[in-house]
C-alpha cells in the first residue's frame, strides 16, 4: 500500500474515500482515530489516504482532477485542499 494524499481534514478524507470507491478504487484513511488527540499531536500529517500499489497512479489522477475542479459560483472554499504525495 502507498500513502498517496494527506487530506486537510476528516471531512475531505471521507469525501475522497467515497469518490475513490465510486471509481472502483479501495482506499483506507489512516489517522482518523487520532483526530480527537489533536491537542497532544502534531497538527499536520495525521490523516493519510492509502491505496494498493497497483491503484496508486489512478487514485492520484482522480484526486488531482478533484483538486483542479472549479467550484460552482458561491461555493468557493475558504481554505486550500490537502497535499498530494508523489
């Protein structure tokens, strides 16, 4: 398995899990149970999307397309997305 992406928050991680699943890519979100200890742990790098090696490239492409999509008028995000790992 490869860690391919660090979501900004749990909501983005869950959204991407669903998107990847709808495309037939099985993914796992690591660190989701650590969110409650955020005051005791580093603020960055807790969450990560993991996929099988054979599906890593396809999953990265889908996430890149998701991040490149333009929001609908009035739906602009207040902050940036997570980090795509190479």
